[in-house]
């Protein structure tokens, strides 16, 4: 019979200062817990996406992963009730002469309960057919009592033109009609904690940003984004969406996994006052990092200037401006034309070495 191998982890007091301590057996991380006078030792690596269980917290007798809150029993390694089959290795322990010893040769087996992949995680394949144009309106709106929105209006003109004159399929997504959560900064826990599909999307079936992810990643060839200017920047809803799109950009950073290929983005920006160029610059920068291409002259915009406070006249101006309507139509036409060219001539590549703004080898790749 094989000899038991015991490793001296250190004096007991070291592991009684906090409820959970991270330690290692060689290169294998373990999570040591202390509660109600007993120790427990399980693997320090979560079954979900490798989160550090030894940096988590205790909920009763369960270790809660600090990344996305999966739970494992601190002594047996079993998943929480209902997920018992999802287990991480558990280790035998012994207390001897004031020291904590762990047996290293017979941890229980890790078992990952198969979880069906989120539908968004499916392979990205362009369905054959006419050019598909998604319009994303980011203006805030009381859906029950809608007001006239200049950016919405011009987006509608562009989509109508794409559908009626250019023969495209179109889809309008109004962020104000979707219930979706703020990004909760998984990236700031670890780049690997920010997942595709988005961690929130995977955990919260009621979160409706799925519609935007579906459109951007799987459905659309062209994305037209409209925003008002609020205090010199795009709308709050635009930023709420952009933060949640970090998971698309993060795939490029950590996996060289470019989800957006051969797709085109263009923008419609309106505001009563100024900073059109600042807003356009921010949007161009962000969408370029997602992997989008831009047509020549990738945005149209209108503002009445710094001193303008007569917003009702701004609305009137946009409503009656044939030039702005024509500008919206031509923006759609340029974007659709570029999309057709890209789909016809640009080869579909699987990898973009060192794509994204971090065009250098990252520490995280060496971990
Ligand atoms: S819950 Fe542990 S890595 Fe996601």
C-alpha cells in the first residue's frame, strides 16, 4: 500500500487569523478554511473559470469563489445544494504538535458537471443573405411617454434607407427598452474573470443585453449607433452598454479571440451644444478596439453650439433639415457598401496575432 504523504503547512495560528487562507502544495493552489473550530482544505482553483477559491469568502460551510460566486463545501469540495456533482478536490488534514498537516497523495477527484454552453458562445458564422443592419439607439427615453429625439430620428432615417432603398434587413434596438445591469467590473478582479459571454449574461437569464450581443457578434454586418451629446459626452446608456461590451474586447486581449470580423460601424451624433468631435473620437476608438471597420466619413453629427439653450429650436432644426436626413441616408449607404466589399473580398481569418491595442505579449499569457 502506498505510503501517505503529509505536508506540514505551518503553525495553526497562521490559519486561524482569517476564515480562508490561500496556500500551495507545490504548484497546486489550495484553500484552507477555518470555522467553528475546524479546518477544511480544498483545491484553490474554481471549476468554473479557474477563480482563486483561496481568495474567496465563506458562506456557512461553503467557499464562495470571488469571481462569479460559485460555491464549494469547504471540507468535502462538493458544489452547493443542487450542484453537488460539481466538485473540487478535497484533502485530508491532521493537526500535530500545533501544526497543520495536509495529505498530498490522495485528494478526491475534481468533477465538472457539464453546463450547457450559453447560446451566445456558439460558433460565429455569417448566415447567407442580404446585408443586415442593426441600429442601436442609446438615448434615454421613458418608453411609455416617448419624446422626440433627434438622434433617434436620424437613426430611423438611416435604417429606413438601408431597408427600402438598399434592400437590407434591418433591426432597431432601443437601449432604453432593455433591462440590463451595469458592468460590475469583473475585469478588475482578473482579466480572466471577464468572460465571453459576459459573466452577468451567463449568471442572469433576465438580463436583456443579450439582444445587443446577438446583434453585434452574430447577426449584423453593419451597426449604426446613435447618441445624443450630454455634457460633452455620449449618453449614459451608451456608456452603460460600452462597459458591458468590454467582454468582447477582453477576448482579444486574453485569447486573441476576435469576435467581430468583417463588420462595419458608423455613428449618428446630435446635441444641442458642442463637443461632436470628442464624442465621435471616443466612439471610433472604442468600436475600433472591438474590431469594427469604418466607412470613409464614419459619422454624421449636428449641434447648435456652445451658447445654444433653445433646445426646442434644435429639435425643429433637425426635424426640418433635409441635409441631415440625406446625410443619414448616405452614411448608411457608405457603411453598407463597405460591408459588401469586405464580405466579398476580405478573407475570413481565424486569428489576428497581436490584435487590439495591446499589440505586445502580455503577462497574463505567461500565467
Ligand atoms: S465562479 Fe469561480 S471562476 Fe467563475
